[in-house]
C-alpha cells in the first residue's frame, strides 16, 4: 500500500459541501472521481427541477395564461443569470442547446455554411475532444475546406509556436480549440489564443466544457467569438448546453434547426426568423432542466468560482504527489497549469482492468480514449484511466485512489 509522504500532508478541506449532495448520503462509501464525464447534483438542483414540475410547469413562449408566463419568466431569467455568471457580452448571445456538442455543431453548420469556401482551413488541435473535431470534419467535407491540427508538446500543452506558424502560413478561416483538456486537464492560454487568431482576422470558438466547471470566466474579457459548455458537468442537469457568442458573430448566420419558436413569420413558401437568441432555439427546450441549471449557477455563485478553483488546485497538487509515489504508475499531462484531472496507466494493465479493480473498491474513474483518439495516438497509448475532481471531492477520496492504485500496481507487477 502506498502511504503519503510525511512532507505531503493532505490539504485542509476548502469546501465542505458533501452533505449538499444526496448521492453521498445514499452511498456513503462512494468515491466519485469521474466528474469530468458528468458531475453529481446538489439537492438545490434536484429540488428546483422537482419543484418546477410539481408546481409551476407549463410550456414557454406560447401560453396566454399566467402559468406559462411564469414559466417563461423563470426560463428567461436563467438566460440573464448565465450571461452574468459567465461575463457574456449580451444576453442576445446566450443560446440554449442540448449540450456543448450541439453548440459546436450549431456554429460549425451555421458559420461554415456562410463563410467556409474550398481551400479554407479550420484549425483545431491534437488534444481536442471528438465533439470539437467531427463537426468540423462534416462541414469542411461538404464545402471543399479542410481541418488541420496544432501539435501538442511532449508534456501535453498546446504547441504555441506551431499554432502561430499555422495561423501565419495556412489559409486559416476559423479556429476551434478547447480551453481545458478533458483527458489531461491542461489549461490552455485562452486569451493568448484568441488574440493571436484575431490578429490574423480569424474567428475563434473555444470549447469550455471542461473549463467552465472549474475556472472563473469572464467571456467579455476573453474575447472569443464563440464559447460552448455543458450544464451537466457543472452540477446542473443533463440536456442543457450553452453557446455564448458575441451577438455580432451570430447576426446574419442561418438557423441551425427550423421549427416552432424560432420564427417571425411563416408562409407556405418561405419563413422569416425570430431575433437573437431565439433564432437558434427551435422547438420546446429543456425547460425544467434550464431551471435546474439556474439553481446550479446559484449554488456555484454561493461557493464562489475562485474558491472552487482553489479547492481543486489543492486536491490536484496532493493527488499528483500521492500518485507520483506509486511504483508502476505512469502519469500524463503537464506538471503545472492544469485543472483537477489526472490521467494514468498502471504498468502491465489495461486501463479498463484498472477501472474494474477500482470499481470493486467503490472508486469511480473513467477509462478509455476519453473521446480523444488523436491525443491518445500522440501519447502513444490506446487508453488511460482518468480521475477527475469537483467541489465535493475530498483528500480522503485521493487517499483511497492512491491506496487502491498501489495495490493494483503491486498485483500486476507480481503477475507473470
């Protein structure tokens, strides 16, 4: 069993919120270290959704009666709340989607349909989640354009020299990069990436699915044209994503989907469309889930995102020291400048087997390629196991993981 070094005491709990999450009352033995896949939900979020369904449910933007009007007001209030929480330039650029993936598809389809021409390049990176690769493959393939990838440095950072060179030498029309790596936790220099793209007159999208749950954000200061995220990774319900855009970047783009609630007038032969942001919100949205997302934003506001980031940094530093002391464990990613995500492999063991052994100890981690096959190829591995943190993660969770991995590594070291 691996023991913590006397020089590495566990960090004092910065956030003592575990009692706010009902799952841990029902499963006190649970060590949940898969928050990068999807986070657990506090009672405040669960109660908000249940309360809305029980007492206030109606469709929005349609009913000429008080219940529908109240539902509409609550739904639109979350749009204002999200604009404030993320420092968005305007509520007109806050578009509700099903998830971050749909938000990227929206931009790829609508922006690409207008602006991409044969020979143009969309610049991505080797570290991207498939959600920020496949939509660009689809749209560039249909318009005679192509996708090029910025290289990764050996320690898992974005190669900025390669980024600048490709911006300078290739006919780049659009940049689509992650803000934080879902597999390595690397925090990329988002402001610098935006400034370099804009200096070349190139629009840029940042995939913030793994940044928004962990970092304070001010998107007006960041300056990206498009920023996407998912509610379910930041204590909110599944089924809700956000596209946060500069309104001027959205104006003039065709709707991504057509249907009810996104129109101004419809005739048998043609339609005109509602103003921003409703142009891009066709059909009945996930009303209760958006209400729940508002409760999640309230909860995170109460904690303070700076405190959330400090909590996870303390846990990350402790985890890197404890896991780094486990013989036979290979860690991936940079030594600094990262969020609470740790990817690893045990010598002689497949990542799926490691995850299975950890599950027997009630420890939940992700194993596989993490929807980042180009990154796995760049690392020279087929898969990794990944532990990821959130506000409810404790030093005891890290200890449980390190202890279990010590036993697993010893087992495989002694197995012929």
